[in-house]
C-alpha cells in the first residue's frame, strides 16, 4: 500500500472566541480572546494525514476571497495536493463560529459557503484523484450527493472507504453498505441507528445495515472498535485538555493514514487515539495536529 488518501470535504476558516462558559440563550458573555485558525473537517483531516506522512489529494471548494487564499496556502504548506479544490465564483469560503469554555469544550456553528456547492459533478471531474489511492476519507460537511458519488467511485475501484459521519444526519442504507469503516461519536452513532441509545444495540443495527466495521470515538473514554462480533476498547490517554476542536479529525486522519499504510484496524485506532490526545493539548484546529515523529514518540512512551 502506498499511503495515498483521497479526501472529499470542507475547508473553513475558524473564528474562535474563548469564554469562561458557554452562554445561555439571550445571554451576552465577555470573552477572553479571539483568534482565527484554518479548519473545516475535510481540511483538518487532510492536514492530519499529511503531517503523518500520507500522500493526500483533496476535493472541495473555497471562495474567491482572502479566506480561500489563506486556506489553500495552509494545506499546501503541509503537502496536500489541491489540484482538485475549486474556487467558487459565487459563494464565499466557509466559516465556523466556535466558542471554547474554560475546560476546552466547544460549541460550533458552521456557515458552509462554498462547501455547500461541492457537487457530484465536481467529484466525477476529479476521477483522476482516485487513481492509485488506498483510502477514501469523507465527512458530511459537503452535500450528500458529492459524498455518495465519491464513495461509489472508491467502492468500485476497490479503495477502502472511511466515513466520519459528522455533522450527524440520517444516511441511506445503500451508502452505508459501501462503507468499510464508520467512525461516529456516541451522538452520531445514536442518530444513525434511528435513535437507539444503547451502544451495543446501535452498533448491531448499523452492522445489519451493511457497515463492515465501526470505530466509535468516546472522548474521554477513548474508542471502541466493533469488528464483526469482536469488541475492543482503547482507553483514552490522560492528557491536559486545552482545546477539543479537531480532536476527532486528528483521530480520523491518523486512522485513515494507518490503514493506507497497511496497518491493522487495531493499530490504526491506536494511531488515531494518540493523534487525538496530542491535538487536545494545543489550541486551534490545524495548528494542533501532530507530526508523525510526535505520534510515534507519544506511542513509544505510553505503550
């Protein structure tokens, strides 16, 4: 395996305010700081994988504006191939409004902008990106028709399909049947399973829908691997949390990279766990994402 990923997803500029807590409806709080960071689930996962050594080709859209210029320059610096990222002539670059509380927990509102115009035709016109790829990694911050088209192309080409179903939404069974690895958090797992809150029952429901393997990220509890009838719990690494933004993206990018290098699902989850743990100790989305050397050192010290 060549360690090559295709990522179809979003690129956003994150506008981050720190506050002592999250405001109640109608309430105004005085924040302590404001910063802008490059983000978007697709771009975060692309950078996460690229910093770990993946060859990454990304499909998406940004606007013809300063935020778009900045986001393209940022992912290019990390080695992401932006050949298949289009500049939207009408819509602005996507933005995310993020509030961080004193414990580093976040609330996020996304204005999709150009991300909302990523189309099935965009994906079909980027078919060259799939040539020689090992893994497709997708999320749900772009229109579902684009995600479905990408998954179908990858499935037909024998490329491993990894879906991080965030933000959560119901998904058709025909899409789930083409997914090799589904990486939801507990909330997304419940929604995808039609409201089933019991974790094991929700997993079995999705397996019955055709999902081959599930990796459920559990925040402070770590991660759960559901591989057929087997269940493996990977406890979270104890770290001091600064900012949880992009922790899930760090996990997904590292997991996909490890699969693309031929590692087992368990080893891939260990890489994801380590990358996520490192990311939460730093502020910002993409600035928090670790390098390969950092993940390898982290695992060496804690395994």
